C-alpha cells in the first residue's frame, strides 16, 4: 500500500522532480478532486518557464510518431521534455492511447522525459480539462519544453491554441480534398504546418494548397509571423531536425516581438475560466441533488414554473453557496 504523503511533501518532491509525487497529483487532477487545488496553488509560483508546443491534426496523420521523434531530437539538444498525450475517449474520436505509449517506450528510462496520458472524457476542444493543470505540474518540475499532443480534431476543436506558445498542425497527403476538409477550423491556428508521410503521392498538391491558403489568409505585415510549411517522414525521422529548428525560430520571434507575454496572459485567462467553470459545475451538481430542486423540476414539467424562473433560482442558490 502506498504511503500517504502530506501536501507539503508532495510539493517539495515535485519541485525536486519526483515522478511518483507528480503522478499522484496528476491522478487527483484527472479525477477532479478538490484536494489537488491547494497543491497546484503552491506550485504556481514555480511555473511560467516552460515553452509549450501543441501538436494537432487529423486522425491517422502520424502525430504520435512525429511527437516521439521530436522528443528524441529535443533530448539530443539538451532539453528536458514533458509530454501530455490526450487519450481520444470522446464520442466523436476513435483510437486509443496504448499505441502512443508503445511508440514512446524508448523514452521510458530517460529521467529527463515525462509522458502523461489524459482522457478527454467527452470534453470538446481536442484536449482534456485537466491538461492545463498537468502542464503546470510539468513546468514546476523544470521540464523546459512541454508537448501537448491532442486527439484528432475537427473544425471547432481548437482549444490547443489557448495553451500553446507554438501550434503545429499535422497534415497528410492522400485524404482527398485535403485542405478544404479542415481549413474552416484548425487550419487557422497553425504557426507551423507539417506535411507528414511526405513520401506519399499527393504531397506536391497538399504543399501547394497549404501555401495558397496561407497567402489568401489575412494579410501579413513585414513583422508578422508567416506560417511555414514543413515536410516530414516521421517513421524514418526525416525532417524532424528542421521542424525543431522552426519551433525555436517561432519561439524566438514571439520573444523578440513581445508576443510571449500576451500568450501567457491568454493562457492564464483560459485556465482561470476553466477553474471557475469546474467549481460552478460541481456546485450545480450538488444543487441538482437536493429534494427542493427535484420538486422545482416537477413544477417546470407541469408548466407551473418556466425554465427561466428555475434558472434564476439556480443562480440565486449558486450566489448563496459562493457567499458562504
């Protein structure tokens, strides 16, 4: 049986890089336990140093293999790498994290690599609600590059841009109307486009479509970052060094153009909203278990009370709970 750790001990151990303590806290975060909050609050002052890379794209584009290769490249350059791999458990996504874990086993014995799987649990946005907190834990452990690999995403699932300094959208040739299928959503978030499986037929067409889409997008000024189009064959590690170079080129651009601070503020704004929303949802769930609420639902069902009046009563109860 695992020995109980105090909150203070968990904080100290995480700051010392203890993976077991980090795993325990991440489990609490995943399970949405209130006991995680004070520990995360203690760790917060030790965060803000890591650079966060988001990798997203269509299912089957080879994201996991590419991330695995990128981790190896970053390690060769001396970076400590954390990775959050989001398990596609939502009703509109297929696949399983097991394949990702198998591909990343080569890093299992490297103390400077930490890979954590999390489940979407039906959350829209291509990421899990627990992802920002887990990124915070990795940041506090002094992993200087953190990669978030999302589930295969669709047009409206672009939350990754709220978390990442650099967003990478992975495409693959040979999927028919390659760009049109995605451009209304995730195509607009990319700082870097990667054409993976670039040894397939159709790579020239896809490259042309991506570059045309970029040119037809919002006008780029001389000082603006213009998304790059890169080609990789992740199974052979080809093009991954150039991808790493482009990632750091973009990060340098953010720093020199004052964009890093804006991104950090947007990220924290999003994180605070997630925390508040989660607390409100827990309070609402408690109210919905009360007998008085169930009686009120009966009145709504019989049309004695409108849903709008019931919603106002819910808000009044929430205000009372907050003020307690």
